[in-house]
């Protein structure tokens, strides 16, 4: 059974810092890995999708990397802003294409 | 482009009542999923449907039933609601994961 762990569980930083959120998974036979953002009381918004054959994906200030052999992914947020405050979720899908989620990292960026 | 639409957005039930949560997607995706999200527990898979006409249990199926009505629609039914089913329910769809997963905005269910 795939298990996904996200560290840290919570993070509070001043505006402008560069951040690294971590996601680890136990079964390296994955199909893809997807990072989501969730604002309080809202649904999940897709940020980045990395296929198993890829090493990283970038979108604006966000960069996600994938190392299947070590069972890890990191989400890098450059020059954080208060609008980045949200919960960030990592989802790992195996050969059955069913995502398994971590419990998320709750991020607060204060001015 | 609506994506994944869930109804209702909010619902309060009394213990023992039944209800059906509706989910529809307009992206012609084969696979659809139902998750529940509880504080501190993350999202847990209830049921999924890999294609029209098929459904399978996920991690927490007890107390739920599903119907894949057609390729667009995947409903979740609570036959006899219990307070332990108080949660936020999310529906998702994908084209076999190739382009990731798209989520609906959720249904907040309270069972009293």
C-alpha cells in the first residue's frame, strides 16, 4: 500500500522567503505525482503534474522535482507572497492511476 | 468549461437519513473518484470507477454505495447517515491519469 508523507505539517514564514515543501512516498513504482493547492473551505487546485519519466516541472515561481529512486518530491516556492498562504497537497498515483494523498503542508506567509 | 461539478455544496442530515451526492464531469474522462477529507486525515478514497459500468472499493467504502450512471456522472449514496460520515466529500476525474486529476469544489456534509 502506498503511503505518502508531507513534511513539514505546518510552516509560517515572512514574505519574500524561498520555500521547500517535501513529499515522500513508500512505493517508487509510480505513474505520476501531482501537487495541489487548497484554500480554506475550497476545493483542490492543480499546481504541477510530474509524470514518472520526468524529473521536474516549473510554473512561474513554482518548481517541483521528482526522484523516484529515493521516493521523494519537493515543491519549491520562490519569493513567497501572502497570497501563497494555503494548504499544499501531494498526490501520488501508481499503475492503477488512483492518487494517494499526503496530509498536506499548511503554509502561512505573513507580510 | 465547467470541469467537475458537485451538488449540493452543503447538506445537513439527521442520523439515519439517506442522500445522494451528485458528480458530473464534462471532460470525457474515463475515470472518476470519490474522496472524503477529514481534519488531520488528508483525503481518503471511498470508491472509484475506472470506466463506465465499473466501480471498485477504495480505502473507506463502508456505509457508502456508488453508481456510474454514464460516462459523465458518478454518484455517491449514503443509505443511513451516521455522525462519523460528517466530512467534506470531493469528486475527481481523470483520463487514466495522463493529464492529472481534476477535482470538484466539494460537498460539506454534516450528520447530526
